[in-house]
C-alpha cells in the first residue's frame, strides 16, 4: 500500500511539472503614467479575480512601484489598501518631519525665511538637481518592500521583476534586475526635473519614460510567451496655459514616443493590451489616485473575453501562489557599518546620529529614526542604506549620505504682509545666509536682515564643542528697531519706536531633539523714541547688561499648523551693574503653547507672562533681547511694553477643505486677554483687555495666510489680513 501511495505521489508531481512546462509563461507589463498609473492596481484586481497567473513583471515609474509591490508578494487588495491610505502629497515634500529635527533645526525652520532658498558658492547660484530629493518617498518604499529587503536578485522575488530607468548621461535604457529593490524603483520614477536622479553602479538614472516607458521587450526577454500590457493613455485635452502645463505636455510626448515602438511588439490575438480610461487625471494629480483604481478595473474588463480565454489556457493555479518564501523572521545582526559621508561633517558625528553599533540586532524603527536624524542635520539630500549578507550569516550595513545639491552655503528669503483694510498696511521682508560646515563638528554662521515694520540685522555663530553636537557656544550680535505700545488700563497712551543694539555669548546644551538650555552674558543699549502720545521718558537711553538663563522646548509636529505637541520658553535675566547695566533688574519671561486635535478639529492654547523686579527706571524700554522666531497672529499682536505683562489666547480651528498643492483651508475663532502694567501694585486681572477674532486661513506653499475680523476691547472692530509669520 505504501509503495502504491509513493508511485501515485510521484505521478502527480511529474504531471504538475509537465503542466507547468506546457502552459505559456505570462508576463505583465506596467507602463509609467504618474498618478494615473495607480490604475494598474485595478488591472491587477481583474487579473486575480479571473485566476490569471503572472510569471514575470516589468514596470516603469508608477508601473515599477505597483509592479514591485505585486512581485514582493502583496495581493491586489493589499496594494489597494496601501494606495488609499498613503498621504501621497506628503511623499513629495523633502523637509524632515518637524519632530525629528534637532532643536536648532526647529528654530531655523520656525522663522519666516521659507519662501525661497538657493545654494550659493564662488561659482554662483546652485540649484537642486530636482525639485524633490525624494527622501520621504524612499523611506516609504523601504517600508512597503521590507518583506523582500534581503533579496538582491530580483529573479528570486515571489514573482521575477524588472524595473526600467534611463542613464541621463547617455540616454541608454537601464534594466534593473538586482541590488536593492526600493532603490531600483526610486530610480525608475525619477521624473527629470521633478525628482533628483539616483546613482546606481556609477550611473546617474532617471525615469524610464525617456527611453522605454512601456517595457514590453523586457518582459519578453524574461521569457514571457504572452504579455498583458497595461498602458496609460496620454492626456489629450490639457490646456497649455502655464510653464507647468508645457512641462507636463513635453513629458507626455516623451512617453508617447518611447511607448510607440513597444506597442508594435504586441501581437494581435496573442498578447493583451489594456488601456485604463483615466481621461483627464494628470500625471501629478495625486489627490485623485483613489479614482484611478475603478478606471483600471473598467479598462481590464473591456478585455475580459481575451483574459478569460487566457485564464482557460493557463489553468487556475497562479504561479505566485507557490512562489518561494523568504525567511524574514531571522534577526538581522549587523557585523560592520560602512559610511559614505559626502558632507564636511565628521564621520563620528554622523555615526552618533545614526545610533546603530556593530554587533547589534537591527531594529527597523530604530534604523528609520537614525536615518531621519542624519537627514535632519540639514547637510544631505538623501540618506539611504543597503544590507549585504555575509557568509557567516550576519549583515554589513552600508549607509549612503549624499550631500545636498545646494551645498553648504544657502540664502533664504521670506516675507510677511498685514492689512486692516483701514489704511494700516504693514510688511516685513528679509534675507538669511547660512554657512554650514565651518568645522567637522558642524559649526554654522547665520546672518540675517529684515526690513519693514521691524528692522533687524543679526549675526550668530553656532559652534558645537564636541563631535556629539550636544554642547555648544553661540556668540551673537544684533541691531533691531520695532514699535511697542504703552498702556494705561485699557487705553493705549503712547507708541514707542525702540532701537536696540546688543551682543551676547551663550553656552548651551541640546537636551534632546526637543529642548535646549542656555546660559550667557549680554550687553544691550536701548534708545526709545515716542512716536505718538504724550509720554515723558526718564532718559534718552538705557543700558542693560548681565546674566541670562534660558530653557526652550518644542514638541510640535508642524510649524504652522501643528496637530499635537507643544512649545515653551522660560527665561531669567539678571542685570549686573558691574558689567555696565544701568539697573540690576531681574526679569522672568514664560511662554507656553499647547495643541490638541481630533480628526479635523484643533485647539491651541497659548500664554505669555513677563515680570520685572528692581527696575529702577520705572519704565522698561526693552523689547527683549531674544530674537523672535515667528508666530501666527489670530488676535491683536501689537508688542506691549511694561514691567508686568500677561497675554493669553485660546484658538479653535477646523479643517474645512483642501485645495490640492495650494492650501488646506481652515475656519476658526480665537479669544484672548492681554495687558501690561508698570508697577506691581497696579497689577489686576480686571484690567485685562479682551480680544477675539473669527477667521479663514490656510497653509500655502509660501506660508500661512489668514483673513478675518477681530475686536479688541477699547478699539473698533476691524477686518484684517495676515500673510506669513510675524517676525
């Protein structure tokens, strides 16, 4: 009996092998098409529903993304879930997440110098090789393709796969069949001018649309007897009214040209061509990707008779169901770490930020956080990694930190506008120069100037004392002029214009990515001038010198429209006459902001408290030596001057709508109270001056914008418009 059973099993195995050899080998070709190319997922759903086995896959650009996910073992339903849950627009922003930046980086990004930034050198202006470096996109591809990250030969994937790219120097087609799958896919979708090229084997690679957008020949070279081709039709009704329209049209023309020769390889009656009717869904319409999958289903169903005939010919058991399984449960132990550091920073500093040591078991989340910390240093355009399997079973980790195309000298500009529609219009415009990498520890020189309502010129040197980059010394000098209001009760009795010049030397320490502490000595000279009112000043100028202690923290997840976290600052200043101070004033300043959110609702509470003791002049002219890094003004935001000030507000916002690639629109309301007193005995909460506003606002590509109506106690109601951050 046992012998008979063995013979039957052997016969079945031979029959299955014969069947596998007799049935045609089916290849799937997925062309490029940007956002419209997500419709390939709908095609996959129809293929699976009809039990059509896929033996090899060749893809370009978005076809490479969808194809690689399917080749890695994901089902069409799983890919559809990924597509629907991804925040596509966030993948095309390179800025490191606010939470993962160092505190210094957070302070730099919180100012209003964000409208435009370029690199500079002795050779002139240096622009990036693409509008998007693709760091976030690479991280996401790494996460999605994690189950097959140890597979370096793409023939050993559950379904053999090829990605197509173009050597931008020669124009040659480059077929990627080995290496790191995520890197290969990223290269395949490097649209020239939009995404920075990817270097693989010393070749600078861009999107395959330039050379082979529809790789039918590649699938045939992989041994496909029959090919199913999903080709994205070009957009035919695009209005050519802008430079972007012209660029997209040029890209479509390249795609058509590179696809034309491949379409001729499709044999009528044998191969199957599917063209999803994506209509006017453009290459960059990533806000509409969910619409494309049903269109892919529709396009595939138009070829349903041919697909069903192929299913009958191939049989009902897809090859992918019996594909080899890769052992992903075995821990990855790092034997050695190789670093390719193209910046001026020391390797020691970069390794410390990475936080991975040889001999450790690699933890995905820890590695991801380390790569983001390295990227957050601000010196790199891309931070990626590669694992190499060693004969002893361990792995070598190679980290590639590619220097930023803009170099280590950058110029940024910014501006802010305000108007109360009653003749009072204000503006601020500025420029900032940052020179990174003055030393291997990461010393930076920062120069900035602002004109407008507030005039500012400042210079600061931030010098880490050790390679670990935590302890630093920061000398700075500044000159500024700005207005401030003097109140008597609820009434403004005067407006001052204060000119201030000062120097300060701090020694500080970054406590983590979210906080720092500083201690320093300073000298500043303030010269106030009465602009309006009848206030009599006790003198022409005031010198302040002494000791300043400061603690600052920032756990917000975004600069302009955070959904969680908070920010705080606590400063103690003590005047010392021996250092040249006119007064031995002791000043405490506290600022706090906290954000809570649920779904599209957001609540922001903020407050500020200042108290001065031993102020012999009786009136504090100082507007504060600390240079503001910008804030959003929902209510009256005039600077108050007084020995004792109190300012608080509560703001509610709700996300109303999103205008893709332009703004997220919010509606909201804010209430607050504020007051300043000159003498301690005059402080009374009953004197607080109420203020409130209702507004509509949004975050645009060049900064936040608000329009609304506000009312401050003792003042007339007024409409207002704010664009940018108050500096």
